């Protein structure tokens, strides 16, 4: 596996789930076997980087995926630093991905198209009313 500092928590969690061939529902079911009650939405938000699990959940996730909690905590810290420096448009793209299921790249393109069309409409509106 790559150096832990090269991956954020959402990438690690997504990769672990995919390696096991699990859906979001499978993760929910497996965590419930460990005594943790979460929803598919929560798991999806973790993987999109929209929420970061607390330390208790990190320990359960390390148990679930058979990885040291230190690696997940380090990746969590890296995610915190990334989210602190991320732009509003990236956050908007992540939410768009979460809601639509599109990739970050496709969501970013769509958001720029929507913003561009909105700007054109505003310019047209201003030209007509001047």
C-alpha cells in the first residue's frame, strides 16, 4: 500500500470497501455486528469527505478493515488539513457527487457549466435592462 500520508481518509475507506466487494449497506451491516449503528448516508459522507468519523468510529473502522487505527488517524488528520485548504467549489462538487452519484470530475465540469450559464443569463438580463 502507498504511504499513508499520500491518501486521505475518504480514499482509504473507499478503497477498503471496494477491495472487500462491499456496498455501503454491507459496511453498515458489518459495523452493526461490531455494535455500531450507522446509516448508509453516513458511510457515503465519510467516503466523499463530507464528514469525518470521530475517534471511536475510527477504532471500529480499523477493526472492520483490519488496519491499524494509527494509519486511519493519520489519514484522518491529512483529510482535516486538506479540507481546511480546499475551495468552496471543491466542497460544492463533493456535495453534488454525494447527491447525484457523479464523479468529482464530472461534478466539477457540470458546476462550472451551470455557473457559466448563470453568468451569461445575468449579463443578458443586465444588457436588456440598461
